[in-house]
C-alpha cells in the first residue's frame, strides 16, 4: 500500500496530494481559499491529505491572512506544506506556526552532472547549470533551447548599447522581449505533445474526468514561470556585467546599477508591465565598461 501511495504521488495522480500554485506572479485570495476548501475535505485513500502550496512567499498579505486560522488549527487529517524562497515580514505570523525545513537550491555541479547524464556536453552543461538558478527542470528546458546562448549574450551586451536616449532603450527592450517570447518555444512543443496525448486519451476513454482543465491550467502556470525565470536570468546576467565593471575600476556607478537591477527584480512579484519595467530600468542605467 505504501509503495502504491509513493508511485501515485510521484506521478502527480494521488487523490490525497493536492498542489496549489499561483496562476500569476502572486498567490491571490481566491487561490488561498482553495487551500482552505481542500483542507476540510476528507482524504480519499490515505490516512492523511497533503496540500502543497507552491511559491507561498508570493502570497498577498490578504491571502496570507485568510489562511492564518487554517494553518493555526489544521484538520487532524491534513498536512500543509508551504514552499517559499524567502519569508517576507508579513508572513512571520504564519511562519511561526510552521516547522521550518531549509532546502538549498541544487548546486551547479549537481545540475551539470545531471545534464551530462542526459547527454549534454560537459562545457555546455556547466553554462546551463549556472543559468538554471538551482532548478533541474529549468536546466533541462534550457538544454532543449538552442537560442539560450544568444539571449544570454543579448543581456550581457545590453549596457554597451545605452547612449542615454529613449530611442536606444525602446529598441533594446523590444528586442529582449521578442527573445523572451521566443524562449517559450521548447515549452510550447512540450505542451503540444501533452495535448496530443490528452486528445488520444479522451478519444479512447471519453472527456469526463480526463483532467484537461487541470492540464491547461498547469501549462499556463508553466509559461508564467518560464517568463519569470527568463526575466530573472536576464536581470542577473545584467547585474553580473555591472558588478564586473565595478570590480575592474568602474567605480560606484556599477554598484549603483547593480542595486537598481536588484530593485527591479523585486518588482516582478507585483506583476508589472514588463515593457515599462525594463524601459524604466535601462533609462536609469549607465553604459558599462569591461
């Protein structure tokens, strides 16, 4: 019985394992309400139900507050797992009701070894591992994306194209956003395969209970996550360029630019207009030497 539970959980099909993920950049009250609703439903097969809330650090204050009583006094048959990259100050009360388990991101050497095991050349595996920010899922997705190196170079060279004019910034941002759209292609191909498999399943067994709605929702979340990952990767590449410039005698301007980029990265959780966000950033940044 235990082996069956593990197999179903690993396949993502256990009826008593519920994953709640933000559809956008933040966990909203409506999504928090689903956590509470699921928490009060009895387990179907196991003795307990496990509800995993991904990216809980993005929860809006109202969403976090709506979950406080449920987390404080959970049903006896439910275990809540709140995944968070950090614990914002306004989550401190909920955090105090939880048992904290710190899980560091996978190291670059671990990711590179896994990619090498997939058949990726060692030098390429090392580059992909660095860009994956500790995520094996992202590392493997990048390994299917031949345009990744081009995007990395575009972000790295962006400071060389700044001349203090809005025209230069508008052109640069338009090109970066086009690359961002193109970066979705490997994921789109994977989604097409999943939908084709769903079509075959529905043709054989019928539409009722097929899980198409859940599949489409997951695919939308994956696209949103990919866009965020790409923007964070690009901003991190940009930040390294200015940090290197400061280390090579670029002065305080390089450090100021790095701080400005860090602030922009923090704004992503607010679901901003990407074009306006990047234009405002690049208008504030200087050219970088080195």
